[in-house]
């Protein structure tokens, strides 16, 4: 996990440095763009005022203009000048300088060239030449001013001592430089300033850039956290698969060189080791069980022969020994059966079975063990199920005989079903099973201290076999308290487990 955290910190540091560099570059570009736009706006005002002076004949020499003008010395009526100013043509040269053309591009009236290096603008001098000229009337001046797209004008109510006064208009943290022209006729003043086409706030741009940087940083953090969460989920999935007995790691594990794969390999190695130990244990138990069959058969044959050659006292002893041999043989059969169910090598053949007939057959076969009890069967004669007949019969027999060992007087067998499952309940009126001991009865060779004593018989495999049979039928075995005071075992299996075999 330390490697993952270090990678996260490294990504955050590198991402932060990249974002800071990008922010610096964007802000430098924005400031340069703002400066370029402001320069072009001031050049536009310079060009419009200069063109009005030259075309109206008010002035022929404009030393205060940024432009070097060449003209055809044509003086036009004031009414024609606004249209020519509005149709001016800008051209930015490859060297960064500007060229302005007024009139027909083939025979222009005015052509002006300005250097992009010049940053000193003398707009006040040009405006004063235009607005204080005696050659133009006030209406003509107003007509020219209002026709200039790059020059903004508005009336204000203030007292101005001179004909043209430079002023600064403050807007919060920003300021705008303009001029006040005294209107002697109307007795007011006209405020003139550069018309700004770009109203974007530099503060807004800075905030937007910082917000974008924070969003990118959050995306990087979220991406790393999602990656860590994905690894966590993958690791949990791998551990679940190993817990279910899967051998080997799945393909496509993320972070193949990190902690996750090391942990996964450790769990896989542990799982493989446990699986080998269990396999050796099963093989050993199965081998011992198989090997025991031969000496058991010999003992059975030898005892049978000896019965014909001894007196009655010895014969009774031999019969007791034959019972022990038969008990040992039953234990071997149960061990082998449980081993097959546990390792999954057992093939189940599903077919339609009458539950009532199956239960009746089990009760009849085990009548000597049940004759001292009352057995109540609540099953309709037409109830049919899908199951492996041999193994379902084995499971029901184990449950019924288990109930017979601890029942005081009565056993109840009940069948029920719904659209998803079938259920057989076997109840007794014996001592019952404590809640904390209910899981223990399914552990192989596990015996409860009080009610499950050696005197009651059995080897601790009967209920374990029932549980495995239920599992292979797609179901389970549940334990609850019976209404009669004893234990209630419910064998439940799926109605959708219709495969012909399971292995």
C-alpha cells in the first residue's frame, strides 16, 4: 500500500506543477492578448480621428498620429466621411505592423501604416485638433464623432473648465482613461472614451483558470482513489474466490507490480497449500477406508466359520463381534460416501420421484428401529419432486433415523413447496438442540456433549452427508425448534436444479 500512496503523492505533485505551469502560461498569454487588443483599440481611435481630420481638410499634417499617412489630397463633404470611416480595411503585416486603407482598395483615399512597437498614443492632441477646430460646426463634429465605431460618447452633467479635459473613470479596481468635451451650445459635457469590444474581466479569467486547475487536481485525486478502490474490490473478489476453493489467480489483476498482486500471490500460495493438505487428507482417509474393507471381509468370513465350531457361549460372543465388524463396515461406507460428496466426484441423476412412496419405503425398511415411536406423515399421495432418488433417500433416512434416536414418542414428516423450492421437515419431541450448537452437528465426526453421546450410536457423519447431498441438489439443511419441543430439520432443495448430473 505504501507504493500506491507514494504513486498518489507523486501524481499530485507532478500534476500540481503542471497545472501551475499551465496557469502561468495561460495568464501570460491572456495578458499579452489583453495588451494586444488594447493597442488595436487605441490604434483604431487614432485612425478614425486622423481620417476625419484629413478627409475633412481640417488638418493636413498629423505629427501626433501613430500612422504614417499617404493620401490623394481629396477633401470630402462631412456627410460622406462617416461611411468611409465605417468601411475602413485593416491589415496586419507579417512583421506585426498595421496597415489601414480607407476608400476603394484599388484607388484608396487614405493609406496609413503604424508600427506595433510604438506604445505612446497622443489621442488628446488629435481630439483637441478635431473638436476645437473652427472649420467645423458643432453638428459636423457630432456627426463625425458618433460615426466612429472605436470611439464611445455619452453626455454627462458636470462642469468643465477647458474645452477638452482628460479624465479617469474608476470602475471598482479598474480604471478607464477618457476625455470631457465642453458643449458650449447645450451647456453640458460629452464624455469620450475608447469603445471596448472585449468586456471580459481579467479577474474572471483568473478565477476561471484557478477553478479549472482545482477541477483538474480533483479529477487526478478522484482517478487515483477510484484506482485504489478498484484494486480493493479486486482483492476482495480474489480472496472470496480463494475462500470458495478456487485454485490459481485470475488474469488481468491491476497493479501487477504492486502490493495487490503480492497479497494475491500470498493468498493463492496459502490456498494451494491448504488445498494440498486437504487433498492429502481425503486421499489418506479414502485409502484407509478402502484398505479396511479387505480385513473387515476377512473378519466377517472368519467369524462366520468359527460359529459352526464353538459352543453356544462362544457363539454369542462371536455374534457380538460380528455386530462390531458390521458397525465398522458401516463407518467405512459413510466415510467413502462423504468423501465422494465432499470432493464433488459424485454423479447425480435427477428424475421425477413420488415423495410419499419414498418416505413410506424408508419407514418400512427401518421399521425395527421405529416401531417404538409414532411416525406422523403429512404428505399427499400425488406430490412429485425432481431429485436423485438414491441420495435423496439416503438423506431422508439419515434425518429420520437421527430423529428416532432422540425422540421421546413421536416423529413428524411434513412436505411443502413453493414455485422455487421443495421442503421436507422432520421433527421430533426429544431434548432438542441448543441454538449455539446447531452449526456443530454438520461438522464431520462432531458430537455434542449432552444429547449426542456415544451411547446413542452413530459416527458424526450422518448429518454431514445430508448437508452435502442438499448442497448438490441446490439446497441446504436448516435446524429450528420443533413445536413439540424437540429439533426440526428442514431439507430444502431447488426446483430449478434439473441437470442430469453434477460433478
